């Protein structure tokens, strides 16, 4: 709490040290939820979803807790005609941040909303052992539409459609690859990774579906369409530990964007369901059934995914201070 700082020479640095130490003593502070006029979450964030989840879905900033402690924030507000949300993985050293703005032009009379969102990772190779590799900024941006059919606390039903794309930014001209197979990447936004010189769309995704809840049970059914190095839910529960690998995939793509593995599209159906009893128990599960579309042929992909997660809160077992989870 500032006792190891030089207050006379650097008072602002010392004051910041006190604030940092205080924040690190707080694991989590929360107020409201994303349907409320105002909501705020600060500290260890177990699950952040931006919009409908095409860019950020159940992202967590505490995958390395307690070895690495981050003070994340998820804050936003909603009015009848306008709303916004801001997200950062760490208030002390923010590396992953962004947000979403949405408008409802006709208000509650016709509650169709249009949203614009974006998330950036300014240091995706943060945990990579080989830090000599290029470290571009990764930016995912998107637009979305939604229309609530039902919006009660105990029963909700929402129709939605999203589209998003991933664009890297290189701070300087960079040569990737090894001689003689090298590629020069010019400084700036690599917009041709999304719209190629041949006017072909790449590294983008789209999704449409329906989601809602019945009491504490949450569910989603979604059709997905994506290609290149874009992945639905790009920022997810495993992102902090996999972000450097995703950059390696991007660099491989930039060396040979016409490679066969980057051709075609993936079309799939994703289903999700789960329930949460606050401070007691959480159980959720999901399945993605994909097809590959290449050379006008539809092939059932072998890369289907399934997950199931369960969490028993530490408050359930008195005096043990123990949390149990299964994934």
C-alpha cells in the first residue's frame, strides 16, 4: 500500500501503487445484469459475452488465477432508444478491450435494435515463449440485429443475426517466414485479409438464431457460417491461453492465403443449454455440428465440438473454502 514507494519524488506513481494494491484485494464486485438500465462487473470475470457472442462469447480473464490476478471490467447501460457496453480484461494493464453500441430507433413500440461492436487484442503474444515473432494487433469488428419476442425475467425469447470480421494491424513493415519463402507485410491495417484484390470475402463470420431463458435455464440455437482464420466466439474461455497460437495461425495464413485449408467455408449448427443457481451450482453444455463447403461440395466435417461444464460454488461446502469444477 505505497510504503515501498518514493512519495516525495513520484507522488502519482505512489498513489497509483496504493490503488493497484487495493484493487488486487477485491476479487469481484457486481451490480445489475445486462438487461438493467445500468450494470457493472469489476474483478475476476468468469463469463463475458458481447452482444450475441459472435466476437466474444463467455470470455474469462481469470484463467491463470491466482498466479496472475487481473482486474477486469464489464460496464454498460440501456435506455429505451440507446445503449452501450465497455469491456477490458485488466484495468491495470489493459490488453484486450472494446465494446458495443446499440440503438433502437422506434423504442418499445417496435424494439428492433442495431448494434456495432469491436474487440482488440494489442498484445496477443503476451504468453508466447518465442517473443521474436511478429505481434500484430488483432481487431474483430461486427454488426448485429436483434428483435425480442418476449422479454420478461422468467421467460425471454430473442431473434438475432450477426456478421463480423477479423483484421490485423501491423505497427511496422514486417517480413514473415524463413528464406527463401518470405512474405513482406506492409505497415497498417491488413484490410485485404477480409476483401481480397479479387473482391473475395475472407476471414469473416455470420450467425443467426434464437436465444432465451426459462427461469434459470439459458439456451441458444444458432446457424453459423465462417471461413479463413475467423472463429465464432473468437474471444472465448480459452482465449488467454491460446491467443499466441491464433496469431501463429494468422501469420501462416498471410504467407499463403490461397492454401487449400483456407478455401471454402464452414457451415454449422450450434446448440447450447445450461442453468445457473446463483452462488450454488452451474451446469451448461453445447454442441457444434459443422459441414465444410469446398468446390461446390458439402462435406460433413470431423471437427465437431462438444463441451459440458459443471461448477459447485465454494460457499456450498461450509468451512472448506473449496470450489469444484468439471469441464
